[in-house]
């Protein structure tokens, strides 16, 4: 009826004035826009159609000049948030009663500057001055309502229900992470794939498909991008607190994710089988909710807090994802070798010191992350993991015969120059390697030339991104080396002490598009390296790659 009303209004205006102004509020789909657009001709008489929508891509499609005609509303400031809330809850020009001021501040803060949330909360509490009512609302901004007026939960449900089924699963999955948590893109993409959320596509890899899902969720304004990289893509995502609360509630209702928070009551009261378990703010005491037969069918376990909150792995035979990143305290991995379906294992930043020798029998494993742990050496059986795509070894010594791991797409490692020789020639033989991250220390390089590492023209046939970090200040590339590398990242602590150039030969990387250089401090060596790289990129390299520079965390 709303659209039909627009048709009638447009016809009247066109007959009387030969031009029109149409306002279409809350447009959802391309089909509706195509139908409406065909009804109004563009006769250059100054007619206009204004559209509001929750979808960025649809907004661009409705605009004649792409981004130039799109106005994106942002979050409100703290002062504007309070003004909007006060005007709707108490009346224009009236202040919050003294006995409600603490709750007023908490509720406005939880709305996070989102006009929809502020308006909904203020409307629900308008002309209500009971502290008990405000306390109940503060504990849950998404109450169920049987009234005719839409509440915040019902409004957000419209956006959720508009998602295709594959995006609904991916969206609910984000309830695993705590409120305001910065979710690393690579971590999320690999977890989605391990869970089986990403379908095979004819012309795209699963990683590319997963990233397209993230782009779609951003376009729908359901997730927020953080920390943009050189190509404009984010390295992290987060959720608005209101959206986070909504998907936690939705996950509870659908028994998609079970969230247990040691600082609160269990957020999930579902008594059925736990499919995905998120333990948040876990402490040394056992979480009783995670110690029962309900979890034996869990497909994923994620722990935020103390490692003692990790359930017994012996009881979880169908586990696919085990993510313990950042857990503190002693870690027990007994039963890890019994997880025959395990696809994703993240121990980053934990006290893990040894991996089971039999880990090579976990033939489904796709991702192994032991960065920033006490693991000194990877078991030799690692090379038997034919499906392993992402090996993030940190300081752990790589096993021999690593060149046999043809499934590897990503490798992050350190100490490749230790002892009597370099393992770079072995890494160069990895047939499908796309990304290589090397953590280096000049003091560990053997031989006379302790400050220089060279990449020859052989090997690394498919490598697209190379990152070198640490105290190693000098890298050289020879003619036609690393033929497919598009992104080069060099992150150093300081430059060479004699002030000479630390990077040479980037003009020999024929596919190079982006160079990122970071120094922890500015000195003569850093200045010389930056100048040399910029000169090579601007004057010598045929592609004229973009060069981004940061010193002490600041772009220059």
C-alpha cells in the first residue's frame, strides 16, 4: 500500500507540475526499485526521487552519480544521543529525574549512538519513572513485546530476516565473540570454512567467497569494518553493542551458539544439545555449565579468559573448531589426538609448550596456529597433514621435509636462518604457497653477510604476499624473483646503523602493486630505506606500486 501510494502521489504531481519529488522510505530490494524507477521518466525538469535504505549497495544503485548522491548517516555523539533520548523519554526541554540518572547514562551508553536504538529505548521508557522498570529495561534492551508498536528487537528482526540463509548462519556465528571484540578477518574466514558455512564456487576460492559474505554484511550495516589495509579492505570487524545483543538473543532462540559468561548468568538457557560453545570471562573455577553431557556433540569450542575453563577434550569427538587464543594459565590438551574431525586449532597466545607427536594423524586439520606460544618445535608428523592450508608456526622450529606440504597456502614462521643454513630453499618449493610471513633476527643469520637476505629467481612460484618483520634490516631481490608477489610488507625495529639503504631490488618484482614499510623508530637507516624504496617505486619500477610508510605507528 505504501508503494501504491507513491504511484498515486507521483501521477498527481506530474500532471499538475510536470515534475515530481518522491520520497521512498526504507527500500529493501532491487526488484522494488526497478519497478518504481520505470514509472518516472527523467525529463531534466528537476524531478527527484529520494530513497532511504539500510543497504549501501542498493543506495548506490538508486543514485545517478554513485557515491556522490549517497548520504550515509553516522552514529550520534554522546551529547546528541542524550538530547534525542531526553526529548523522547521526558519531553522537549525536560531533564532526567535524579533517581534515574545512573540508569539513564548506562542505557544511552549501551545504545552506542545508534539513532534507532536510542529512539526505541526512549520510546519504551517514555513517561515511565519507576526505577524498577528502568532496571529491567537496562538489563535487556531487546525485550519481547506484544504491543502493536514495533520494538527494537522486532525492527532488527526485519534486517535479519532479509538475509539469505547462508548469511544468517555467518551472522549468528559472530555471537561467539564477546561484546566490542575486534574480530580478525583471517581468523573468522578460516573458522567459517572449518564450520562448513562457505559453499564451493566455480570461479572463486572459499576464502574469496567468505570475504564476499563479509562485504555483504558490511553493506547491510550489520557489522563494522576496522583498521583498513593498503587495498581498502579491513583487517578486523566488530559489532555495534545493540546488534551484538540481538544476535546473542537470536542464537539462544535457535540453539545456534551457547554462550556462558562467568560474570553473569548463563546467557543461554536452552536445555538441548550444545552445538557451539563460547566460554567468556572464564576463571580458574570450573564453569559448571560446560561440564555435562550436553557438550559432547559440540562442533566448536571457544574460550575467552582462563585456560582452566576448557572442557575435557576426551568427551568431544565431533569437534571441528577449537579456538583458545589468548587464554591464560596452564593449558591441558589431553584428548587432542582423539579429535579426528578437527579442522581448526588456534593456540595463539597461550601457555602451550608441546604439541602431541600424533597430531599428524588429524587428517582433517586445515589451520594450525601456535604463534606467541612456548612451542619450540613442531612434530615431524605435521608434514602428513595433506589438508593443512594455514600453518602459523611462530617461533617453533619447522619440521624437515616441509616442502612436501603442497596444500599450504599460508605460512608464518621465524628463525629460518638459524644454525648452519637457511630453510628458504625448502620453503621456495612449496607449490601452492600464497602468503609468507617471516619473523627475522639479524643475530640468527649464519655466514659472513649477517644483515642481508636474498630471494633468488627460483621458487615461490605462486607467492602473492611477502611479509618480513623483526630486526633484520637488509633484503635484496634479484631480477625476476618472486614473479607473482603483489604485496610486500617490511616491518623493522630500526634501520641499518651506518645509514645505508636496507632494501634493494624491488624493481625486480614484476607484479608488485603495494609496498608497506614500517619502522619502530626513525633514524638515518630508516630514512635511507624509505627514500630508496620510494625512489624505486616512483622512478624505476614499471608498475609504480603504491608505497605506504609508518614510523612509530604514524603514517608519513
